[in-house]
């Protein structure tokens, strides 16, 4: 028995011995309890509740967090290899390119009211299109790269933040997707957080999960996009309904239909941490790297977890 | 512990992926996962909690209140409160079973005496021979708690093997009587009988030490 539990040793013994009194409860009591419980807190709503924020606020917070990280980096840190053929400075250059693409996409959507469906196909390659900006950082002072990124990120916030123009419902084409601006901002927040953790890993700094309000937006969107991720890996043919339970602050509970046309009882339940799940969606961990409790159809669970990885941009 | 151990499994088996594992493998779903699911808003978790612990809480409430109706009210209050604020349970500090039992006894006594938790604690401690219970809020309290735990462990070691086995499964393993019976291949009645004998012997064994500690 560990010291932690030793304090409660007598209570535990008492609890175990109380089993002697166990009696079968009357029929219907369980159902009455469930009904009464759901009146107190609807299903799917986490406890304790997490304050809701807008996608604009989430993006703003993540920009601030990323900015603080960059401000803390020394010269050696900026040279560390992070991703693909990029060091930290190159990765920040990539993000400067992403901001420019994002601003252009928002401008185009503003002009026509909403991006035409064809714009999603024409949006180009997320990595290839930003590579010239990433490469252009080589030899520049790191502080200039940082200042350029900060300036362009603030410009993005000004473009979307003042009076919420355009509307968060406006469809924007970016990275081969065509999504409402609100969803796109959550994806942008996701992207910045994933790259913040990339830099933290590369520079041997502790990882930093998003705050619970931001994480809630991320888990909600990621679970909503899960069917698309599973389709992307060709795993939706033999579909079914799954219950996704993401634990910890920023988590929740969702029923997700994978290729299933009709509602049906869930074939599998996946329980895992909200932050782990988001790292999975960012393709920074693999399904077997995370602690997940799976009950039911293991095959479907495997396709869902691999489909989550397929949602990653880079 | 005497004799070969049988593999222990709870009624519901689940599968967990692990960092070190190349394949999915079955493991037990512990209280911690159940509490995390409750906090996430998984309503199936409250149904499972009732399925697992409902008879325990109901039986305890009936014994304290002596009333079928009052016992039902207590059970409903306990499980609705668990769903309302699952974060009140800290699985690292103790089992969900004990938490629910304490809640049930508090509420049952409250119904009967309107003197809530204080009376409940007195009642519980009375059942445990009025042992002095240390506080963990300071170093002295923690040391005393550790000593209490050692005394309890030593007493359990002195039990006959078949009684020690059921106590260890029920106490350290957190298993219900039916789970203990299934794990050992004995009837539920036999498991209960051994636990009663063990409890009686523990009271005798622990009485002098607890009097000294007090």
C-alpha cells in the first residue's frame, strides 16, 4: 500500500466490508436515476464546465502564446532542426507564408461573399506554397523573422477581429479545404499550437497544452471532422457508429458516425485524453503511442485513430 | 498467498493501447477511467457506475435507514451527485466504491438524524472499533496514517490464507463480492462468509494496537 493511500486505509477496508450489505435494488431505479441525473447535467457536457470563447479569441490566445515562445528563444534555439528540412527559423518562415495565404483567402471570400467551391481545389499545396518564404529566412537575423511573423499574425487578427468581419460563417478556401471562417480559425489555432510544441520539443522545453477553452474548440472540431479523416485513409467503407470520450479539461463526449447512413448503437467506445487526442490529430503521436481505453470493435477503433492522424496538415 | 492465483478480470473487459505495446491488449477498466468518463459527460458511465455499485449503495442505505423508500432516495441522491460533480472523486486517494459508501452513509444518516457527516463518521468509526483516525494535513498526521496502514496490513497477514485472499481481493483489489467469488471460483455466499469471518478476526487483532495508538 502506498503512503498516498495509507491515509484512507481504514475507509477502504470499511468500503470493502460494506459489500456484505449489498442488496439488489428495485427494478427501474437505475433508469430513474439516469433521468434525474440528465436533468442536472445534459449528456456530453463536461464537468466542471469550461468557459466558452470565440474562435477569434482562441486564435488570438495562441498567437500570444507562440509569440512568447519565440521571444524566449536564444540564437542556438533558432538553428535547431524542427520539421522536414526546416530549422526553427524556417518553420516560422513557413508560418509567415501561411498567414499571407490565409489573408488572401479571406480577402477573396470577402469580395464575393463566400469562396466558391472551386477555390478549395485551387488553394494549392500547404507546404510547397510556403516553402519559398521558409527558405528566404536563411541568413536573416532571427529577430527579423520573429518580428515579421508577429506583424503578419497581428494583421490576420485585425482582418478578422474588428467587428467580426467577415462573419465566422463565411466560407473560406485554404489548404485544399473550404470551411466556415470560424472552423478555419480553430484549425489555424491547432496548427500554431502543434508547431509551438514542435519548437518546444526541438529546443527541449516542456510541452504546453492549450488552455481548456481553446482545447474545447479544438476537440469539438476534430471529432466533427473525424469521418472525413477516416474517409481519407479509405476506412469508411465498413463504417459504424463510435463513441468518442475525451477526458480532462477541454474534453467531452461525442457520438460519431463513420460511413454509417443511419443512427445505430455505438460499435466501439474510445476513451483517451483530450490533449493526447489533439496531438494524434496533429499527427505528432501515433495511435499506439497514446493511452486509450477501447471497448468494442477494435478494428473500427483502429481506423478511427488512424483517420484522426490523417486530418493533419503537415 | 496460498494456492495458484486465477486471472482476475472485471465483468467488462476493455482494450488499451500502450506506448510499449505493438498490439492492442485487454486490460481492466479502472475507477479512474470511469470517473474521467463521468467528467467528460458520458452518460453511459453513470449507468455503469450504478450497475457496479448500485446494490452496494442500496444495501448500505437500507441498513442505515431501515426503509425501502428512504433507501431509494439515498441511492438516487448519491448517483445524481456523482454525475453532477464527478470531480469530487479523486481515484488516486481512494476507490470509487468507498467514496460512494461514505456518501450513502452520510445521506442516510442525514435522513435519519439530520446530523449529516459528523454522525456518519461516528457511525463508521464505531463499526471499526472507534479507531483513532489520523489527519493527513501535516507530517505527524501522515506518519500516523502510514503507521495505521502498516498495522492493518500486518493484521491482514495474520489471517488464514483463504480469508486473507478474499480480503486482499476485496480491499486492495477493489472487487465486489461477486467479482471475488468469480475470481476464486467459489460461490458468492462463501466469499461473503469468509469476509465476515475475516472482519471479525480483524477486529480482534486490531483492537489492542488501535487502543494503543489512540
